[in-house]
C-alpha cells in the first residue's frame, strides 16, 4: 500500500469558548487531530469534497446554526460524517437530522469518552468511504494502466497514483529492482495535468560524473570546450512535462548538489549561460533503497531528500502480491508470442511449480524474463530413457550458473543489483562469472 495517506482531522465548531477549549484538549489527549472554530462560516471554508475527516458541531449558534451548517456540508459531500451537539430541547431536531444523513448526535452534557468513541467511528467511516472511492477509481483506470494486477494492494496503488497525479506534486517512488517504478512514474505522468507533454527519463546510475552536468543541464552556444552549437540538457527537455530521475540513490554526491537548485527553485543554468533559466516541470524520483538510510550513511544529501520527499509512493514486491502472478505471466506470454511469432504456448508442470514456489527476488522483471524463456523453450530438457543424470558437483555448478544468469537478467546486467540479489562479495561474483563463462553485457537492455 502506498505511503500517501492523508492524516485525518476533526473539525469542532462551538461558540462557547470554554467548552471549545476543553473539547480540543480531550481530543488531543486521545491522539485525535482537531481544528476548532467559533463559528460555522469560518469552518465551512476548511471543508471540500477531499476532506478526509469528520465534523462535530453545536446546533445552536448565531448566524449559521448547526443544522444549516450540516446542510451546507451535505451539499459539498453527503458522505462527510457530521456529529451534532444538542441541548435537551434540540434532541428531536437532531433525530430528524439523523434521518437526513447526520452521523450521530450527543446531548449536553456529554461524557468525554462518548465523544471520543463517536469521533473515532466517524473517522473510520470516512476512511472507508474514501478508500472505496479510490478503489472504484482504480477499477476505472486499470484497463489502460501499465501496472497489471487485480490484488487489493495493486488496486489501491493505482487509485493512489491517480489521486497523486492530479495534485501535480513531486513524488518519490520506492521499490525493489524490477517492481515497476518507471511504470508508476509513467502512470503519474499520464494521469496528471502534464499528460501529452514530455516524459524524460534519466538513469542516474548511468550518468558518468564527468559528463553528468552537461547531460542534465546542457550548455550554451560557444561555451568554452563545448563547441558552437548549444545543447539542451535532459532537465530542460522536460520543461512543462515530467522529469523521471530513475535510481536517484545512485546519483553521485557532486551531481546531487547541482540538482538541489532545480528542485528548490525550478531553475537551471546550462554550462556557459550568463543567467539561470526557469523550468516548469514535475519531478518523479525513484530509489531501490530507503533514502533515509542512504542519508545516514552519508551517501545522499539530506536537504535533497527532504525536497524530493513531498509524497512517497511504495511499489510492492511480487512476493507481497503473488495472486497477481498468473495474470502477469499470461500477459507476458501473450507479449512474447506476439513479438516473436511463436506457436501456441503450453505451460508445463515444472514451469507451473516454479511460478507457485519461486520467491521472485527480481520481481516483475524476473517474471517477464521467465515468460520469454518459456515461450522460447529455453527451459532444461528432460532426460531421455537410460540417460544418467549429472553428478552432484555438476548439478551444483549448473544451478549456480543458472542463478547468476537469472540475477543478471532480473537486474538488467547491473552488477550492484546482482550483488544485492545474490548477497555475495563482488570478487566472488566476478570469479564465478569467469568460471561459468558468463558475459554480463548481454543482459544489459
């Protein structure tokens, strides 16, 4: 599930200063966030259809009373829970309001624990309402979504992406290698107001430190050492669109410093330019690891992390949504047979067991590679009659080579990611690659 969660809040409205202060204190002691208002008109300005909390209001107030306030809230969103506070004479009115959709009412003097219990029920009701709305939005968008899967966690993820996309804010996407972070970034772009504008992806881990500045920022015409023709950098190419910084946890510290001004001020200065230039863009950055840990390790700038961490989106690994594996595998088989003109595919027992039992450390990318291998018939052939199986050392060597090739394929040939999969020292990996005659370059897409 995404970490994009709006903190719920109670709006409390009462023109009695002493009661208002005491109620706020009681709710805060119960760890309930509350905003207090002395009049309904001011409170109404704080409520819209995206309001994620509940409202508690007195009925008898000057100018806009509680019942009219309730009617105005229903006009904004009839599913915002409203709890009415009544005097004894107002109980019949409150019961009538319940028939009109009020969530509950409390008669004065009410016990604090009764108020807290009613508020918690109202907040839970609102949370479920908003969750269901998001899931319905996901169902509407799942047909054209590149993020495949009908599991609850994927439905929630798609709905959250749609919600974030509309906000047009910077997003930090976290997830293991192969989970689909670039697909999530692409969906954020497609569903947001910048759809139809450039979507520029930058592989931060592949930026050579000596060339990264010109790659990202470009250079002006006649810049010393760069020739007479101006070059537009990747950041400027994303003007009015989305800049996707893939694997920002691999970006060298020197380049992180240069990027900070772009994130803070939305300005760039190409090499040789006299003045900075404004850029209008949305930044989506992805990371395989927790950037806070990278900050603590001194490998990522703390100020850059906090600028990027406006909203954090987590992409679940495949092992957390195994129910999606059959649908994903079928989709990849269809893709593979279509691209390669392969004959009809039949799933064998060994492949079926592998789909069920494997943990998929390379996530969706590893599953896609497996589907292509199966369509191409690259699985290990069965032994013929009377054929002697290989000895144990040979079988161990075959397994080891297969595991290394799988890890390289899942990591797209990235050695650092392969080391993370296999959890072995770098020298050991290189020794085994040499021993088995494996060329990592052929796995780089």
